[in-house]
C-alpha cells in the first residue's frame, strides 16, 4: 500500500492532507503533539481534530515532537522505502510568538525541517517532500513596491509589473526585515531547496499566503480569517493592527492547498522546486473588506478596535503570482473563491460557536 508521512497532521493543512490521502486509499502516519495548544492556548488546541483522524481508515497517529530526532527516526526506519510522500506542515506560525522565544521558534521551524529532510534522504530518498513554507520569506520587500491607497485597500500601482498577477518567486528574500518567524522559515525553505538541488531529491517549498478553512483553530496571533469569523459570531472584540486596516492578503482554502500538494506528488520535479501558493488574484481581500464580508455572512456586526502600530515585518499588500505552479501543473485549479471559503468556515462552525456567544 502507498504510504505517506504527514507532520502537523492535526493542524489545518495537515488534517486536510491526511483526510484527502486516506480518501485515496493511502496509508497515512500522522505526527502531531498539539504544540498549537502550547503556542496559543487551549482554544487553539487540535486535540479534537486528532481524535477525528484516529477514526479514519488507513490513518495512524504518532504523538511525537518534530524536534525529537530519535522519535522521528523510529517512524522513518519502520516505514522505510514504502513512503512515497512526506508532507511537512508542522510549524510555529506566529510573528509575535517567535519574538518571545526565538530559540524554540528556530528549533521547530528550521532545525526540525532539516531533521525531516535528512531522515527522508536516509530512509525513503525517492519520496516527494512537500514543505509548507510562507510568503514571509520575502520579508518586508513587498512593502517597497509602489502602493496606491484606495478606499478600502492598498494596491500596487496599476503600471507595475506585479499588478496584474501578483508577486512571483523571483522576488528577493535577501537584505530585508523578515521578523524572527520569517527568518526561521527562510532557513527551512533554503534547506528544502538545497536537499533537492544537492542530493537530487524531489523537494518543493510552497510559499503560502493566508491558509484557512473550516478546520482552522484560529487564534488572535495566527489564522486571521477563521479567528475573525469567530469573533463576529461570538461577539468578541477584534483588533486590527496598522495600515488603516487596508492591508491586503490573498487567502486560499486548505482543500485547494492540498490538491496542489497532490499534483506535485503525482509528478514530482527534482531540483528543489519553489512555488508561490495563495489565493492570488482569484481570492484576496483587505482587513476592512474581510470584516464586511464576515458580517454579511454571519448577519452580525463585529466590534473591533484599531491599533496604529503594525506588526513588525508585516506586509501591506501581498498577492501570490501562481503562474509558475499553474504552468508546471495545468490540471490544478482553485475551487474556493473568497466568498465560498468564508461561507464554508461559517457554516462548519456556527453551531459550535453559538455556545461561546457573549
């Protein structure tokens, strides 16, 4: 039977990956120890998702820390060359949290990624290795683009080359402010590329925009659309940080992310591939626009406050140029528009959130 290893398997992208692979008859070994609870508190715990996954046919859960090389080696040595896919989604994902504990952030994001790459090389070198990187590897370089302020959002000057399609993979990741989180993800991103280029492995770093979906355990420090919709539904006050609330993000549904991963797995390209992956021009919004859309879907008004201080290294405008991946994998298409994505989050969680309403 085809076998896959998924790290962060109870998280948003990890759980979507595990469910999808199991649905295709793939045996999945998921590795997750609910560090999200440590990072963001009990409200962000993925324990419930973990238990749902245990009930899936073909799924096996390993409660291990990805920093623990010995624990990881037990998994890889047991499965060996039966593994044809490794999907690495586990991470410390917050700017703010990383600044509090840079050592732990680097161990989780960078050092653990290196361990997983080396174990893949030792035990299943022909497997495709998919890494969930981030657009934060570009640091604050996107903020140097010529930006135009509109009524509800910032946009790139229409005359600029990036205006029509978004930011490409050729944007520099060097000599800029990344945030501590961004720096640890850069290190991991480069390691993934290097194992592909130096050792000839089938690795890919997907530099993702805002990933979200109904299983997202959104918290104030990470997962803004899911957390925003929850705040609207339960009556919790939301804080917008900087840029007049006009900062733009592209947003992509977890199912569309995983379908991209599977496209790479089915026809992996060696040499350390790099792909931007987000909502692109198909699905993006500013904070102000997101608030308006969430209010319309929920039929409730959000109470929110504004902090004029933006998060360090935060992007003013980021939209992914998806053309490189689409050219390599023309069978991939996005199924969820922004409105469809938000409705899915709302409809999947509104009954559960009703018990938390203030």
